């Protein structure tokens, strides 16, 4: 690190790197080779490819980056991460972008942005029970935000899962829930959202 | 051999057949799985998207409990997401002191502590293919799965990310292929074996997920696979329960059963059927399993067979005289 890098106020790229565990500082060395975009299975649905997002981060386009649907379409498959010649922890950076977008209050209230709501429904369930169950999360998520699709789900796939005995209606509660709650409460004080 | 066992939430109900078949094959292989008492959810791919320190603390509680309770340093997770979260948190806590300090304070609020690196997190496939080994598995095979054409599907989170070390190739893994071969099955070439099933995308952007699922099913069908063997509850759920939706969306007629590789192991070991959980899958595996024969398939005809080996065309020298 040169003096100029440490003495200037933190820019968008610095903030993202600071919030990401692992060797996130490799992001400074992004070559813009596009291997990440070429490896991404959901690239076509993103409004900016991963390579473009990294160029935008480098340019400090904070609003555009955090408003982008790119991190929300990341499926966490880690293909970009194993192929990146600069070993940038791209998937972890996508998680950081999600957290920063939530904190900044960015994500449009349109159909494609069900992602933050889905994650929040999941978290509620875990925080109050200690365990989750994917089908319960799915049902609650739809009932809360998309009642019509909940009906579709319950009569279609959901019904099949129930008849196969693969669907629970209540999650299992862990025994020492107060302990988990105390840990999470403390953790939130230490490093809240983002 | 004793192993700590972290089942994860899916194994309780949705992927029950994965859990019961894992327990069933463990016995003859001499593995004793000791479930971590009072484990909690790993947060899947959701928690980390909202809260960083709580997400790490959530997983660390499990690592702390495992280190406290078990006399084995190995912790086995059969679910891909659980495996990755446990391994990743342990790895990043070793690497990042600031993160560790915060997680330590959070754990302390619950009267727990964890020294990163104490626990060796393994996926079930690693335990079976590396620790137990193919010879020990082969020794248990009583009813080989002859003529059953299986596509081995690994998904994302077991082979990747390789930054913290992986027991298999991150893009072209083969450990499950080898296990299935030892079971007597015909393992097909499955180029998309490590591609993504869409994960939670079925809930967020169904069209994105359906296309990813379609590719995987199409690739298996192109190679005339009778079934797809998987090692992850999420992959099984997406490929199995959303197969109808894929057919409706794309006008396809896929009918490919998705089973756990441990179910096939149990079948080849000739274990009691009620422990293996067949029948829980939405696309029935019965027609495919009926294809298993007692006779081993004939070796494939090679191109050379019945043909004289003439070698490369070489210039023929005019005979002297």
C-alpha cells in the first residue's frame, strides 16, 4: 500500500473490501478479464455483469452499484471464484453488496426483488426457533409477500411434498434457544447490518 | 471410526431419506456418527446476506458445540450448504482476527468459546471417498447395480470454492463417479455435474432457476441416464420437485428420478429397504431401479473389435526384384 491509498478518504472499493472477509483486497487487482461474467450461470438476468460491477465499483458509482440486481441474482455457485486469475473472493463480495444495499435502503419493490424479503423471512424463522425448514420458509415467504403464489404453491408442488411426508408445518425448536438468542443479540450489537 | 455429525435442517424432514440412508450405510462401513447435541441452523445462503457478524456467530455456535461435545475432531455435514458454511466460517475465523474477536465476544454472551481450526469439517462424500475408501465400499457390495445408468451430480458447494482446499477437482469432480462405479452402476459422462441447480432462485426468480434446472435434466437425458445421483438436499429438491414446473414452462417431458448417492449405496449393500427412503422422491425411482440386472453389462464394443489392426497408413515400398 502506498501513502496515497491510505491517506485518502475511503472510497466505495475500500468500503467493500473492508466489509468482506478473505482476500478481498485482491479486488484492487481486478484485471477486467471477464472470466467471472463468462462463468456466471445467471449472468443473462443481471442488469450488470460481474465484470461490469467491478468496473463500476472501481469508478465509485455507489448508487448504481447498490441499486443493481446483480448481487441478488448471484446463485453462490462459486464458479467465478475458482476461475478468477486474481483470486478475488467474488461470491463473498456479492454478499457484501447485498448487505450494503439493504443498509442503504436500496432494492426496488418489484417482482424480481423478492430476494431481501426471502432472506429476512428465513432469518426470522432461525432467530425464533434455532432451526429452519426450507418448505416452511417458502410458504411463509409467499403468504407474507405474495399470497397468490402461495395458493399456487400449496395446491401444486406443496401438496405433493405433503403427501410424500416431506413437508413440516412447524420447525423444530432447539433446546437452548436463550443461548442462541443471547449470542445473536450480542453479535448484532457488534456488527449489525452490513 | 467416530465422527461428529451435523445433519442440518433439511435432513429433519425434506431430505429424511438422505439422513436414514446415510445412517444405514454407516453401520456396515464401521462409521459411528455422533450428532451434535442441540445444533442450530447454519443460515444457508440467507443469513450472510443480511448480517455479517450474526451470520458468523450463528455458525460458530455449532462449531463450539461440536468441539465441546465430541471426542472426534472431524465434523461431517451431508448437506452442501451446511458443509460450506461450517468450513468457511472456520477458515475465515483463522484468517481474520478482527472477525474472530467479534465472534468470540458474541459466543461468550452464550457462555461458549471456539478456537478456529479445532474442528475438521468434512462433507459426507469426502468421508466416504477419502477416509473410508473405495476398497472398503466395494467389500460391502452384495447386489451390484448392473445396467443402471446414473448421472453423478455434485452441484456447487462441495467441490467449490477451492480456496480453502478441496478433496476433489473444483470443476470436474470424480469422487462420486468412482463410488458409483464400485457399486456396479454405469456412470455416464455428465459434463454439467458441477453446475448450479439454482439454489434459492426458485423462490426469487423462478425463470432463472427453471432454466438452470432444465439444462441439468437435458444433459442427463441426452446421455440416456436412468437417474441422477445427488449429494445435496437443495439440489435434490430443485431437480425433483420442480421437474413438473420445468416441463410446464419449456414443454419438455422430463421424468428423471433424483436420488441421494447414499440410497444407491444402501441398495447395493442390500440393506433393508425401509431404511433407504426410496419412494419419498416425487419423480418415482421405481421404473429406473427395475432396470438393474443380475448380469454385469457386456463390455462395450470398441471400434477396433472385428477389425484388423492395420495401424497408420504407411507408404509401401516397392518390392525389390
